[in-house]
C-alpha cells in the first residue's frame, strides 16, 4: 500500500521504514491540509498528528484513501462524519502517555505552587531575592480532577502520593476505584468550588467546548489554580483572563491554549484581512502568555521519548492491522 506520514521527523522515519518495509511510505514534516494534500492524492493510508486538518474537503482530494490513523488519543482534527460517509476507517492511539501527561500536569502544578517559573525569570534578570516567592505545600490541599479516565487516574495516584485530598468529576464514576485510590467523586460545580487546584483531563467535543466559561469561572475557589494539559478549547480565554485579573484564580498552568494553532500561524494572519476574528483570539493568547502567574508549555505534555515510541509503535500496529484486513483501535 501507499502510505503517507505527516508531521513526522528524525528518528521516527527510520523506525517506520523498518516496520513498514513492504509498503511504499512517504514522509512529510508539515501537517496534512488542503495545501499539502495534492502530494498524496493517490495514497491509501495516511498517518497524521493533531495539527493536521483532515476535513471533508481534504478527503475528497484523496479518492484512494481508505484509512486515517492519528498519532494521538484525541481525534477532533478529523471529520468523522465525512470519513464514515466515504467509508474511510479512522483509528487512534487510545493509550500511550497516561503517566507522561500526568507527570507533566504536576510539573505545571509545582512550577506554580513553588514559584519555580517566577524564580527562573528573576534569575535571568540577575534578581536573586526571595521576596514574593513564598509558595504553598501540596500536602493537605484538595485537587479537583475533571475527567477521571486513564490520565486522570494517574494524576490521582500522584496526588495521593503528595498527601493531597482528591475530588473527581466524571460521567462514569467507579466506586471501586474511588475506594482503592482513596478519592471522592463530586459534581462539576462542587469540584470548582472546593478545589485548591483544578486540572482538566476530558476529551474535546461539542459537549466540552468551553467547559470553563464566562458563566462558571466565578465558581472557582478564590485563590485556586487551573491546570490544562488536555485541549485548549476546553477553556474560554475570556473567562480565564477575567478569573486571573479578578484574583479568583491565583495562577494557571497551561500546556494547551484555545487558538494555540494561531500562534504558529500569526505571521500569515497579519496579512489576511479575512481573519480578523482569529487575530482577536491570538491577542488573547498573548495576553495570557504575558501574565507572571501563567506558566505555559507548547503542547508538550505528551512529549517524552518513551511516549513517542509508544505512539509510533501503536500507529504502526494500526496500519498493519488495517492492511491485514483486521483494523484495530477504530474511532467510532
């Protein structure tokens, strides 16, 4: 089969070549989009990452396409309805970095709770004073985990190791797990109102769009911090800016931002008069990134060598399974 991998670089290419040596494999450093699809119009399988836009228009330009496999757990960058209509199989990597993302979550928490980021910025200016750098202990604090799935449960395990109290909101509570890991389930509002730290671990879809919004940010416990290592679109930028400006939140740790892809494209946006609304979102992103009490990492929560290897190995398994007529890890 003719297979194309997008958003792929370096060591990954040789790894894929060895595993798929019986197939014709193409590699592209850029994402799949309307601008790049003409290069792979005759491919039968494509592997993409979250920056690709696998829209109906893109799939229409690939008449030979039978399978899209994304190297991610989330798949909101793929038009599933269009894929079903065109009888294109879509697969994902359901598990790869539960501990990886959970560890990064706590990296962001500790950067805020112990002013690691602020100390680093001061050091760059030659300022070694400790005034204003008093942090707080995690032991005895309450962490609210929104989404107690595979990643959320790993966050809970780490939190219990720090001696934290845990509240979790999930649509499918598991009483057995709650007893074993010693945490409690609560309503979404109760998690916002009672937690010193709120961390988001739900998938992005139409139901979770702007889960944190202008309507509910006032419910946060005053002085709490928000962590988002899931998807940027879960949090409305306006609500987050307001919560920080009003002191409702004392800080935010963000690995993702609503409109983060715009930062990658901001030079092009400046020259496109039709994208004024997107420029507004870009400005909000920069407002957030300029705040001293916001710690930002550029969507690297998944980005450990071990996790990358697991992602690639599962993707290769998905491709091989499809080629053998036994597709796996299918997105319904």
